[in-house]
C-alpha cells in the first residue's frame, strides 16, 4: 500500500486496519504487518491510500 501526500494524518485508516499495520505521526505509515488487504483504502476520507507499492 502507498500513502500519498494528500494524507492529513486523521487516523481513520489505522483505526480500521484489521492487522494493526498502520501508525500515524504526521502521515500514515504502513509497516511490515501490512498484507495489502485494502481495508484502509475504503476508510480514508481524502483518498490518500492506493494499492500501488
């Protein structure tokens, strides 16, 4: 998964990640637990996450 510059750091993606693979500081950061399921894409209010790596 790739997080774009438009990420506002709201944390919605992290809240809904079933693998707890997202940490939010200024922007969302995916860690090695990410399996690319795409749940975070669905919950991002600014469409900042894509399936591209």
